[in-house]
C-alpha cells in the first residue's frame, strides 16, 4: 500500500512551464510584468483594493508591522497581541520589527479568543496579528470589532487562507488593516516561495512597495520603461528590504490562481468525508471551522489524547499526519511568554493534522479514518 503524506503540492507542470517560458525568453525573470499581473489578478479574485507580490508571507508580516510602525511612530516597546499556536514566522515578524509579542489565548477554533484578547490590551498595545489557522476564520468579526474599538491595527496572517471567502463574496480580511498570504510550496496556492501583502489604502501599499525594494523609490521595471539618464536618479530615504517577488514565482501563482476555487472545493469535500467518518468517535474532537466564511480548508485538525502514540501507529501503517503547531512559548526564544496562553499550551499536545492534499482519493481518506479510529482506540484502551 502506498504511503499517505500530510501534504503534496499539486503543480500543473506543463501549464506552469508554459507560463514561465515567456519570462525566461524575454529575459525578465525578476520583479516586473508578471508580478504586476498576479497583483491585478489577485485583486480581482479577492476583492482587495491593493496587493503587492512578495517573496514570502514571513517578509510580508514583517513589512506590515514596519509600515504601520513607521507611519504611526510606534516606539520599540509597542506591544503586538499574538498567538503561541502558530508557525514561528508570525512571532518572528514582531521581533524583526522591534516590538513586543504579547500572547493571548485561543478558543476551540484554535484562533485567538476575543475574551482573551480583551484581557491583555494595555496602553502600549498597537497591533494584533490574527492567524486564520487551517483556513478557519474563528471569531474574526468579533476580533475586528475589538481592534476598531480600541484603536488597534489588525494584521491578518492569512498564510492558510487563500480562497477563504465571506458569504458576501469578497475574500476574508478586506476589512483588516492588512492581510498577508503565503504561496509557499505546500499552501493552497502553491509556488516555491512567495506571498501577497494586501493593505487597505494606497499610502501603505506604496510604502510597502518601496520598503520591499530596499527603500528605493523606483523599481527596475519602472526604470526600464523610462528614457534617458533620469532613470538612474532614484532616491533612497529610508532603510528597506529585499522582499519583493519575481516573475518565475508570479507565473506559478498565475496558474495556481486559476484552479484555486476548484482545488479548495475538493479540499472541503475531503474535510466533509473526514467529518462524516470521525464524528462521534470516542476520544476524537474535530476542530470546527467557522460558518462565517467558506474555509480554504488548508488543514483538517483534530484533538486526541495520547497524540504521539497515535501518530506512531499511523506512521507504522504508512500514514504521515502532521502537527500545527508546537506552542511557540516552548521554544527558548519565546520562553518569556510561557504560561500566558494555558489553553493553547494544553491543546498543542493533542493536535493532529490529517493528510490533506489534492492527490488523495476518497479511498485514501477512508483508510486514514479507519486506521486512525483503531489507533485512537488502542492507544487509549483502559
Ligand atoms: C501561520 C503561518 N504564518 C506564516 C507562515 C510563513 O509563510 P511563508 O513560508 O510564506 O513565509 C506560515 C508558513 O507555513 C504559516 O503557516
């Protein structure tokens, strides 16, 4: 029997190679016409008014905080409310921007709990990063309201949310101050590494563009279309980074975007098969995704006792689930936050992400369900 992996990216190889070819033939594989095209296509797909294509979500989260910090003149001891139940990029970004991560706790959705957020707000709180884990929007609307009422900037870490749409039509997060997507290899819109930052106003968007290109006020593509020596007269008046995307990744993303809705529909079908097969099974708690939006279903997560023994049994049967995530305050870098989010800390030991990718057949899902059900039973027999 074949092994069943957690993630396997689906790349439409021939179509992707054809999409990359013109960038190579034209001699423009860097930032340029295809990065502009994916920005335009992403805006019309998602409903965001602004979008800038980057080399990753990690750089986007840093950029989001830098743009907001510089604009609002936040001090270095400004606090950013965040979660410990995330990939470390979320929290590293706060440290990159010289601000202080303040951990709030999660609820059953694994997203930040509005009640816990309220309890950690101080006069120094300037921003909050909300992670839509697995594509789940949790209680996003309540969090947005809290941020607006308290003058806190809301940054949506939408790494898992490509294709998570509101019922009104546009993508989730168009009402946040900024949302940041990941198009890394195993995400719903896979490239090799890239991302998109979506601010809600032109000033922040153009600042992010400058900062993603070292602080230079004219990018190379804009300069290539200018005449004469004037094009070398660019200005640099603040420290920026090398965070912009390139046309090879943009070509991959343009192909992926065409199939995003179709792929996410299949992900939701797989999630439903898991729900039908696992609902009511003793010792298995399914993480429910909020009805407020149609989830991208990047992950299908459950909570189980004796998680590590169950995982070993699954591995012995050729099934390789994952864990999203280890409590970040368990890492020495973030020890200072230990004990601040006890629910997240407890849940992290119980979490299991079941295989979720477009190469899985219904039979594969049934095999995961039955192997998991027996493993949970045998590992938790009295
Ligand atoms: C929740 C979360 N945030 C941020 C990131 C970082 O994304 P990227 O790899 O595009 O930098 C990831 C990637 O796995 C993630 O899962």
